[in-house]
C-alpha cells in the first residue's frame, strides 16, 4: 500500500503534459505589435477524465467484483456523456466568456492587433486544466 | 445496494452537465465603442448523424442582422458541445461590438 | 447477411458532418458583394500526404475580389464522414464580403 502511494505521488509530480488543440492568429499591424504593449489573458477550468477516475478507483479496490462494478458505473456514465471532445469534459462551458471583458480591461483603447487565441490542455492524472489563452498587442 | 444506487444517481446528475469547449477565438479590434451584440445557435445531434454545420452560418447571420448598417468589431467566438445521453448539442456563441456610421 | 450489408450501406450513405474549427473576422458595413470559396479533399483511410487543398481558398477568394479587400470572413474546417475510418472528406470553406479599397 505504501509503495502504491509512493508510485501515485511520484506519477502526479512527474506527469503533466501540455496539449495544444487550436491556434488562431488575427491580422497583424506591425506598428501596433512592435510599439504596443503585449498582454495575455488566461482562463481555465478543471476537466475530468472519467476513464482515469475509474482506473484510479480500481487501484484502491481489492477484488474483481469491485473492479467490475466500478467499470459498469463508468460505462453507464459514458453513455450519458457522448459527444466530440477537445481535451477533457468540464462542468461549466461558460468559463471563457469573461475573456471579452478582460480584453477591454487590458486594453481600454481597443486598438488591438496580432491577437492569438490558443486552446490547450494541461493534463494531470484524472484531472486536467482546460485552458483558453489569448495574447495580443495593445496600441495606445 | 441503496448506497450504490445513490452514488450512481449522483454521478448521472453530474454527467448531465458535462461540456467540452473546443475553441475560443478573439478577433482584433480598432475600438470597443458601440453596442455589444450577441448571437447563439445550436445543433442537436443524435448518435452522431448530422448532415451539415449550417448552425455556424446561422449564428453569424444572426449577429450581422443585429448590426445591419454598421461595422462589427472584436468578434469573440466560442464553439462548445454539451454532452448528453447518446446525443449531444453543438453550440456556437458569437459576440461583438456594433459600430454604426463607420 | 444481406440485411446486414443493406443496413451497413444505408448507414454509409448518410454522411456525418463534424465541425473542427471556425474563425471570424470583423464584418464591414458594406455587405453588397458576398464572396465564398472552398477547398476539400476526399480521403481514403488515412492516406494523406499534404494539405495543399486549403491553399487554393485564399487565391479563389482574391480572384472574386480583384480590386478590393475581403472582410467579414467566416472560416470553417469540417470533416464529412461517409464511412467511418474508410471514406471521408476534409473541407475548408471561407466566405466574406468584397469591399472597396480605401
């Protein structure tokens, strides 16, 4: 049991992968980009991987019957969560909606160029960070 | 037995509000002056069978209709899917600033 | 067996369209001249050695607006599945408005 805990702890520390899903770049006004102020906005939401959750739950059960039950619960839940996914599923789809207001605060003048939109995932065991990152250049 | 049933029901409840955000795009702008306008469109898909992605054009057209003689700047687009039982709903949300007289 | 083949062929004839990505740019006030272009490739299994089919989209749009600028561009990238894993189409499309150069 102690070894199992060490393995999980070390796996949590050393694992962590970053995945880039989408990258979009807007038009670039050279003067604004070179002379302007760079800003970055990052919002994220915790994503959950149910398959990894079930696999982790199985680690803490001893008998085969419990493994089967955990797998059955996971299979039933999967039927209720069908659909295309980018990264892991989240429970709040509106977490990125604050970006528009954040852009306004970062660049009150509104003169923005070279805006890049990045959708990425920072993956950890069971959970992940579903990240939307916006960078741009604000002209005066 | 009751405990397992309750755990299953609670997981199902959590599963009912699962979403996946595919992309969020923020476009350049020249200014934030103007009226904030917004449009939404959805497409229900059952078992993956769907013929088109016209909900994208619908959202864009709805946005343009709210600003018929103006310029729309700083468009933010969010494309996400709400996961469901043997089906899902694709959603598109667009927001922008309508600048009239430009 | 024949019924199974018939069901498989029927399912295969229903194409399933999935939106991969979408992007927008600022929409102009003048929208009298819409332009559109599309690039696509039919894929057999996973054999694809380049993505040059998207390169034509920009040139096609530019040719429709020779003395102007194209604004209000809505870009879509979608996959149309005819038969899972075997036959599908990758499609990139763009539509916008041709406006006069200032």
